[in-house]
């Protein structure tokens, strides 16, 4: 419990000691059409040391037979008993404007009953996007973050050996559909907010607009439309770079985030608390029952008797009181609660009570 309190106090102190600062637009927005594309494919991993798919996984044998047939070897899938092969699903994320010939990382995960992909080799696998077209080809050694040692019941498994990565394991064969900068730039906020969108439009107009002409306009809390000025008509990339480096103060809503599983509480310094008095105390009642056994003397006519004995112990901690003045902040609350020895669980209960009492004007989110 002490470690929970230390963690909560540390998080609160960090947030309380830092003031709001300007942020680059690059961290707040993205350009419409400039986005990653998800790729997926089905492939075969070979070279496993007897840890591949078993006979129950029918599609792995069929896939191996089809691959061998394309290489001029005809074999019946039902006659194949190969435990060094595993069927996998291969996924990757294709960055915008990725050019043919560049390499990307891929992930391979077993879809059958293979127990370990360690040491396997992924055979050439086409990776397709949502439109069904092939954008990359994956092939290479599978690197797993775990392993299996031992055999049978005397084995030890670390992490997930049925999922592996191929660093630079795929080569881009076709450029993804990305929208190049044009005469109109559409900027999307990663977190929609009316105030932040208005500030971004004002910052762009202050930087690039001349006179009363406004190049940027916030259409909604999540989208700002910017008309590229004539001086940047042939320099769209440079204009986007200028936009990304503009400094804006984003507006952040007041929120209290509580993680009851770990006892972590995160709050902002701007959070104000109304005048309130908090009474913190505890009452502990412990009831214990023991049994006394009475044995009769030898050769007597008595019987063994079991007598229950009940003891009641009551322990009440001294009530602890803190008072917060008008205009108190989160920092004042943390210091006061720490002074009376409150734990992280106590802080969570107190914050929830403050919200219910109307003394905490902030959104409370419980993870």
C-alpha cells in the first residue's frame, strides 16, 4: 500500500509542478489522406524443430501441397505428415508515401496448433490491403520474443513463442494511395475540441494570412481547412512543414483519472476544489472464536466437553481532519492528504466523495 501511495503522489506532483506549454501542431493534428495502411497475408513458416502444426490442422498441409505444386512437385495433402511447418497470419503497417523497394516490419502469428515458431523461416508471402491489391512481399527469419524449454510436463514457456516478428521482413512492391498536398489542406485534430480548433486556425492565419484574408477556417471541432497561399503553390511539402512547426496552446478538459487496480490517481494542477471539510477516520472490529476442550479423568464417568470462547476487540483510529480554503488546488489537496497519512485507496475514496458532493468540478474517469 505504501508503494501505491508513493506512485500516486509522484504522478500528482509531476502534473502539479508543470505549467501548460505550447505544443507543436505535429503532435496535435494529422493531414487528411496521410495515414498508415494495414496489410495482411497468409503464409507458411518452415524449418521448425518438430513444433509445427499437427495433422489436425488441415489447411497447413494443403498450403504446403499447393506451394510444392507451384514448384513442380505434386503431392497429395492427405499423405503429408510434416511437423516442421506452421500456417501463420502475417500483418504489417504500411506508412504513407512508402516507396517501392523500402522495407517494413511484419508480424507472424500461428493460426493452427503449432507450439513454437522459434527458428522458423517465413516463405514468400504477399501482403494485401483492404482493396485486395498486393502492396508488399514478406519473407525471412521469424524472431520470437519467447521460448519453450523442456518437453512434456517438464517444460517452461516464456512470453508467447507462437507470435514472432520479422524486422525489415517485407519489401514494398507498390506505393500506397496517399493524398499529396494540394491547393486545399485539410487538417484533422487527433482529439476533437472546439477551443483547440479555433486556436489552430488563428495561429495559421496569423502566420500566413495577409490583411483581412483568412486562409484557415475551422469547419468543426475536428477539422480545419487551410487554403495554400500563392507563394507556396509549388512548395506544398514546405508549407506542410511550416504548418507542423506552429506552436499552439491546446485546451485540455479538467479530468481525474483513477486506476483502482493499481491505486494510481492522476489529476491536473488547474483543477480547483470548492471549500470543503473532509473527516477521515477508521473503525476496526475484530471478533475471534476459540474452542476449549475439557477432558474427564481416567476411569471416570465424565464426557469430553468442547466449550466455545468468543473474544471481541474493537479498535478505532483517531479521526483526522483537513480543511481546504477557497481556491484550493490539487497540490494543496495532495499535501493535506499526505500529511494525515492517507493511502492511495483513501485518496480515491475521497476524490469520489468530493465529486459526489459537488466540490470537484471535473470529469472522473475510472480505469
